[in-house]
């Protein structure tokens, strides 16, 4: 597994130096070193306060989350294994970042919008752009239904709370 | 027996040939036909914009269907139908081999002739496209959501499905009439016993209105002529079918001469509503006849083949008032029904006029018994009693007619190499447009339906010669787009085509796009060997068979290292594409495989068979550029000698 990750990292580095040079510059311009260069415009300009925190996509209101629903967790786990597992693990970086702690960093609505609208997020949300610049593989749109997406969120909530993969 | 042709026929043939030579050999002055002024802007579709129409052209001897946009003439796709296609594994992978199964076994090629759109209320509805196989008689149904061939039905008791697959106004039936009459049922008889032993058959294939599934409802045993083309009635003539015939002389050799003796052949009118009544009355006899129905299941991602053993045959002798013959000059090709359903236009290849028959006069003639005797017990109607009018001096070699819905008809003329516009009702010639060279069929989008989109006519030419930069002896066939929105036709553009288009269908793009399928839902994937999560990927040995349950996603395979395969094994790679996004297929190939690649759409599973012959390590890779790290999407299979004890292992990332 280590060598796999290392290989990916090397490729990512190679590509960042070659093919994606210009997008890196763009990325720098939009979110890099903002603190040192006060003349730079606000990278979040154009986003609503909701979008800044909760992402851009079909989820447009804050969710009212209740206690974790274990039936929904099971459903989410199944969907995760079919549609996400090829790139994501909970505890380790693969093609994409590990997701164990994603809900400690991001709002649940943001996570759902990233799942449902990865192209739009990578194009328009500075935080998603930054992640893309790190991983260099754009997150695939797996055409999740809202129900599937909500179930995967429940699975991630469960994983976050338990800090280990449920089974 | 060689029949000596009459001097008159020889003379007429010579004149026709001489004229043909003049037209083919010496292109007319191009200035007259090059689209002037804004022709370029009329076919220009700006980058990122869409064409107004889909055009589906038959591939002829390519066996396939090509999909173009009009007015641009841009090629979007070649849909494999009756011929194998290594590009996407059609006919090579385990899932689609069965689509080409027939009672003669697996057939990797055929000759596809006439595409026909499914219809609702006499207008194309954009759901399915049917097309015939002319050599080994079959009809295919292409789904216009997936743009895939989803069903192929074999037509028994036929020698070539040519007058096919024309549909009724609500796609109740698609029909097939045999080009070659053959001993029916087949038998080992002398060829010169043709008149005694050879028969034709007209097949009515029922189409399920929801799923489109086809099955043979019944066949009609008809005289041993050649059946050429057809169209269903519509409006008042709904309930009838019209078939052109030639070789009513019933020659079996040198048809060029011997089937050109009679001044008139026939258009056969078939009252299929009557035929349905006879079926209900039990007049059909069961005939032992084997044929295959092969259906591709979009959830199982697999062909399900069924061999049928019997057809219901109607003999016209038991079924009065079902068939009538309208005399038609001479060796007619097209049998084309105008949008109103009143007129039936015969395209007599060797005729000097275009005869137009009247449906209402035909009904009156039948009621008044205006018969000129019969052929094999089928009443022959008096020509004058059924004729609406004749287009005089239309051109040479009239073949096929389509309609613009504004009262005009457009007829292709092979010998004089032109499209002739004429007026329904007055039968006067309005305009002519030379084509380059020797037009066969023509197509107006919806031009054989109740409501044509009368903006363009597409000429499909048989001879190309000097139209494009030369490519050696073998040339593309040329299509030409003509603007028919005004009083005079205007030539707009030329574009090359695939194979040899015999006919085409056109339809407003929106009607097709509303059925669009972008991906296959992986949750609905019921393939026997589907792997719906990388967690389930595995390699299983079953005796000499090795089944690899494999996944593909951007940009790796699971597993991508496999050991323990041995020489003598048969390896099946069952590849599931885990992607659920539009336009992210993955490909799969392994070195030295005597087989095609796989091209797997999102959510789909496909299987390629591999029989490694020598020990070693074999690279495999993704053939369809899928991501920035596509070139990294690769792996290895280790093959050991037969009898070795290398353990069966598999992994990715270890």
C-alpha cells in the first residue's frame, strides 16, 4: 500500500511540475498566500455565506441532523463501497483523501454538495479547488441520488464518531 | 434454358447503357450545382452547437448503421449491427456474441439495407430504429436511448430480407419480404424447377409497444417473384402494405435480361387487417421453421438467445381478399406512400414514367372487380382502374420517392443521376438537381411519414469517382445535401459515408434526445459476473477456467496483479466499470489475445476470453483515455507452465 501511495505522490508531483503548471498558478492566485498579499481579492467573493461554509450544489439549506440512524448507515456503507471505495478509504489516502475525519473539517452540507456536484465545486469553491490542486485527480461524479448521498453522509457520520470503520 | 432476349429489349438496354455511360463518364458543369451564396452558412453548425436532425444511414456492405447530423453532415457514431466491431468488442465479447447467432451458426457479417424509425401515429417517435440484413435474413432493433443494437430476429422461409423492415403507423408490425424466392420449405431441388418449387414469403414481425421486443406473428406464402421494397399505408390506407415486385417472369438465371421481359411487374397490396382476421379464424397453418431471437438485456448486460421452431403460415388460397396485384411498369424499386396515404408511387427502374396509384381507386376497383385475370389465384387489378396519374418524362431510372409534406415529391433517378421534384395531383415536373454520381436512394427527414420535415433532401450516390481526394481503387460513397425549402432545389454540400448507404431515415433531434441514456445504473447491474465494489474483486478457478471478477475506475484495475494462471487455462476477464459519470468508458486489452478489446460503459460489465499459450508475464491496460493517469492504468498476469504449482493470487497496490 505504501508504495502505491508513494507512486501516486510522485506522479502527482510530476504532473504539477509539467502539465498542470498553469492551473497551479491560477490556484496560487486564487487562494495561495492571501495573508501576505493584502492586495489579492477575496477568493470567496461571489459565494454566498451559505455556499462558503456549506458548499455549492443541490443542498441549499442546513440539514437538521438527528441521532445516527443505523439502518441508513448500512445503506450508506453499501453505496460507499460501490461508488466511492475505488478512490476513498476511511483511514488512508488513496486516489482521494481519507474520509475518517472529513466531518470534523467540513460541514455535512459541504460534504454532500461535494459528492453531488464535484465538477461545480472544483470549479467554483476555493476550498475544493485547493484540494484538487493537492490531489490532481478531479473527483468523479458518480451520479448519486439525493437518498444515496444522504445515506453515505450517515455512514461518514458514524465513521467520524467511531473513529474506525463500522462493519 | 437461356431465353433469347427480344431485339427491342436489347435495343432499349443499349440506349440506357449509353446514356448511363455519358452521365457517369462526363460530369456536368459543376458551376450549375455548386451551392452559391450562403450555402456554406446553411450547413455550418458552430462549434458547441447541435445539428437540427439526426440522420441514420444504412451501412450497406459494412453491415452497420452510421449516425450523422444534418445539416452539417458530421459523423457521430457507427452503430455495430450485423457485423462484428473489434473497436468495442461487438460480436467478440461473451455478452454480444449471441446477438449474431443464427440457425446457420455465428455469422460475423451481413449487408444492412433499410433503416426504419419506429412510429407513433404515422410519425417517427425516436424510440427505435429497425434495419434489415439482406444476406442472411434478419431484422435488428436499435434502441435510440443507448444507440445499441438490442435485438435481432431471424426471418425463416426467406432468401434475403430486402423489402424490410418497413413499419405500420404505430409500429404494430415491421415487415420483411424476401428478395430471393427459394424452395419453401427448403429442399434439395433442381434450380430450373423454379416456377414449380420456389416461393416467396412476407413476414409480419410483431413489436411489443413497450419494450420493443419482436416476434414473428405470421407469414404469407406468396408467388415466387423477387420482392424489392415496401411501405405501409397510412391515413385511409392504414391496414394495407404495398410491396414492389420484379422478376415476375420467374427467371432463375441472367435476370438482367430474363427478368426484364414483362412491360409491367406488380405492386402487391396486402390487407394486413384482413390477414389478422384470418389468423383469428384459425386459417394459418403451423409450419416447422427454425429461427433465432437474440435480445440484449440492459440490466444483465448479456444476450439472451431463444430458438423458435414454428411459424404460422397463411396461404392466399385460403384467404380471399387479402392480396391484390397492381400492374406497375417496369421492375419497380420503391413503393412509396405519400403523407396523405392516398397515393402509392412506384419507382420503375426501367420505366419511362413514374406511375402513381390511388388508394381510393384501388378500393373501388376491388369492389367493382376491375380485374385483369390473376397470378397464382391473386387478382390482378386493371392498371387504368388503379392509376392516379403518371409523371411523364421524369428522367431515366426512377428509383425511390420521398415527400416534403407541402404537396411535392422527390424521386431519385439512378441512370440520369438526378433528383426530380414533381407535384402530387398534377404530376408535373417542377425542378431537377443533378447528383454526383448515380443516386440510389434519397431521404427527407420524416419524408416517408405523415408529417415530413421538408427542409432538406439527402442524396445517397452510388458512384463517387472524382468527388474527393482520391484514395486508390476503393472510394467512399458520397452523400449530397440539397436544400428544398424554396421553389428551386439548392445543392449545399457533399460528405462521405460509411459502407454503401441504401436508404436512410431522418428525424428532429429533440425526439431522439428525450430518450437519451448517459450511463448504466450500477445498482441495476444484474450481470452474472458483475463486481460492484473493489472489495468483491476476485479470481476464481473452476477447473481449467479462470474467472477474473475485475473492476475499472479512474485509473486502476482491481486486481492488477494476477498469478497462478496456467497454459491450457481459459481465462475470462469480467470487467465492471464502476464509474457513474457520462462519457467515462474504460477499455481493456491483454497482450497476445486472439480477440478484440473490451470497451465498457459506466455501470456495465463485459467479458473477454483469453487463452494464453506460453508461460511468461503478460501486460494488460486500459485502452480508452480515461484520466490524467490513464497511462498508469495497467497491470500484469503471470502465466505458468501447465502442471506448475504457482498459487492463484491477485492484488492491487500491494
